[in-house]
């Protein structure tokens, strides 16, 4: 019955105990004991277990009885990192309620506020829970006061628990049933289901996680995905409770996985699309717009023969992660690859790890960049994320860079060094609030490029892990930015080109050339490395040629014979410099991407 269904998510800042709470809820509902080695049961990806973070939204269907009434609880797990906000959006869109979990030792952090605002915007019921109350050094009253000040939630409405010890978990389940409303929709109306997530199985084809908004769906039904012309037959329906369990149907308000007769992935990504019965004329459902990439980087296989494997792997990842963008590109040095868009640096690293672990691919990833806005002299706007499409200098009127609004929450004792860091990253302070619980909230406008390069690591290092931040694009702003090019023997290396602010150019170009010169092999000819910024040479380094002693066998005799041999060698080296090939090792590119500005 629809009135006994509760769809909810657990939302929290990273490391606040969300996965542990999920484990405890599963234990109580299933009356099982999850062993320590099986903990984080909803983290299915290998990279999730390795890094100890949730990346993909997962779902589990549980039952719980109160007064002999059975309730069906659909828990849709969510990530906690800012780079995976779209996963949070998708999960909350399909829920009627959420548990906002807060670590008692850390209090409200940046992603806590971000997740709370998402839930408020979607108008779903929010249950606030303070976690880790078993800690020896805790101040529950202080955190309650903070929640009241920042989120305007009364202290009497805040629940307490210890996910690790299992304290207060039953009370959370009772509050979920009592306060989270039943799903909307009508089982008598024609089928309308929204696709929340997808993944590809090499043997069974495509699986989709769906929520039934109206109507119902049965095994062997013929369905259509609005926007895709083909018709599909439902092969299987299953849920996780927490292990896979096949069922015959899903009713209005329920969440589950379906598979159908499709093993090809050469079609438009279905996430967010509406499923209807075949031949039915039903309107599509509105869904949240896909988030645009914030940074771009090029991905190349270590061997050119692996290009098609990389292409198919990216297609499968895109099916599972619709925020990943990719398009083909070619490099003179690295061969065929893809220009990819990501939501942030962590998103980039996760895709890299998944390609390596799930598809056994060794890849190279270029320097990350952001999208710049170019205003031409004809007053046209061009958005650039690929340096190879950068217009000529005489065509450019103005270059604008993306500016992000950055929310930082930190204990007061670290705030001085954090402000220094923001200033060094060309940040402009907009707001600072001191709370009575020794926490400080600061709002900065910082160029997006400065944030994606090593900013998070420095924040964590300064604050010993206690500070947190989240950022989102706000506007484009005119900036003193120009193109840095690297030439080796007057030949431009496009993979080393980068748009850089004038403030960083000397340090960046010197570091870049230092890496190149240390990893280039000496040749029979001189190698000249040049850094060119705004069409001016700002840094030059020469690697002397290997030299053979051509006069070693000339004992005595006329000096003109020695001069003739040396002159012949000189001419040969000059000719070789024009036609000689310079081997640029891929390890240079790997070292450059790790370079800190």
C-alpha cells in the first residue's frame, strides 16, 4: 500500500557517518549483524571502498513493523562530497524526506548547508540528527545551538544517535515513519516512472533505477522511454534488501531496478527521462537539469591500440555518471583521446580510478582547465575550454574567467591563515560571521581555476581537517589572463599550453620548464625551450647537444684540417636541429599535472 511507503535519503557532509548510519538501519530492519569487513554495505564500487567515500547513489528496500503495521522503507544513499552534488539532487528528487546528519565533533560544515538548501528547495521533510554522541569529548549543546543559529531549527526537534554504537537508531526509524509523508501519485493513472540512475552489465545489458510516480510496472511489460524511439521489454525487476532480490512488479511510489532487452550503449543517456507504457500517450515528467562540467581535461590511453576500449569505457561510465562529458580529440604527441568535462578535481580522480580498476586501462590525463569567456572585437562571445580553439590575439577584445562563490566554515583559530590563503588565490571577501560556538563562516569570491588547483588540500592542511568549503559558479569577470605557450626548437607543444593569470606566470612557467628540461634526453643537436606569454618570450632554457670529439684522431698536422672537421660537425648539428625529432616522454605530462602553482 502506498500509504505505508517511505522514500528517504541520508544527507551529510563527508565523513559525518552517513554510511555507518545506513548500515545500522539495515541491521535493525533486517535483524542481521553486519560484520566489520562487510561495513559500508551500500558502497558497491571498489573505488568507494578504497577511498572510504560514497560516490554513487545506491538504494535499499527495507521493511519495519510498528503496531503490526508493515512499512516499506526505501533508502536512497547519497554522496557527501561537493563534486557529487548532482547525485544528491537525483536522490532527493525521488524522496519525500531526508535525514540531515551532523557530526557532533565537527558541527555544521559547508556541505551540510548545501545539502540542507537542496532539500529545502525540493520542499521535502528534513529530520536533523546529531551523530557520534558516544565520543568522549563532545558538546551536544554547542552543536544544537549552532544548528538553531544557522539552520533555524528548534533544539527540541533535533534527534541524537551514535551510528557506531547503534544508539538512537530505532528512534530515527520511528521518526521517518511518523513525519516523512507517503509518496504522491495514483496507481490507477497510466504509467509514469522517472529514471534515477543506470549502469551497464556486460552480460545482461542496461539496468535502470526507477521510481514509479503514477501507475505500476510488471515484468514482461512493453515500455518506451520518452525521447528514445525504440520499444523495450522488461526482462527483470529487482530491489536490494540489501542483497539483490527479484520481484514481479513495482507499484506507485516504489523504487527499484529494471532491465530490458538492450545491450548497446550507443544512445542518449536515459537518466532523468520518463518511462511510459508502449503506445500510451503520457506526458513526460520534469526532472532536474543536468549540471554542466566545471573543469575540463584530456584523457589519452597509454597505448593507441586501446583507444576503442577507452571510448567504450567512457560510454559505460557516462551511463552510470551522467555528469561526465566527453568528446573525441587528437594530439600530435599523444594520439587519439577525449576532451572530458568533470564537476571537480575529485570527480576527475574518481573517473581515472574507475577506468583503471573497472576497465583495466592505463591512461594519461592532461592539465585541468576551466571555461573562459572571450569577447571578440566584433562583440561576439566565445566560450573556450580547449586551448587549441583559442582565437588569435588581434581578434580578442577581452578575456573573462569564471568566478566561484566559496563558502568556508572553520574554527576561529585557523581563520587567519585561511584568509591569507584566499587572498593568495586572488580571493575577494564578501562576508564574515563569527558564531558564539567558536566557528567562523566566511564567504569569498575566488577565480574557479585557483580553487581547482590544490585549494582543498591547503584548506585541510591549515585547519587539520576541521575546516570545510564548498563552491559554485557565480559569474564571469574580466581578468588579466593570457595564453602561455611552450615551444621546443620553435615547435609549439599544444599539450603544454595553458591560460594563466599574469600574477602566476613567472613562477608557473619556471616550474613548467624545470620539469621539461629534467625529463628531456640530450640529442645530437641543441634543444631550446621557450615559454611565450602574450606573444612575448619570458623564459628560455637551452640543453646543450651531445658532442662527439671528431678531432680525437688528428695528431699534429695543419690546424685547418681540425677546423674543417669542426665546421662540418657544426653544419651537421644545425641541419639535424631542423629535422631531428625530440622524444617527449609521457612521464613529463604526468609530472606537470601534479605540479602545484
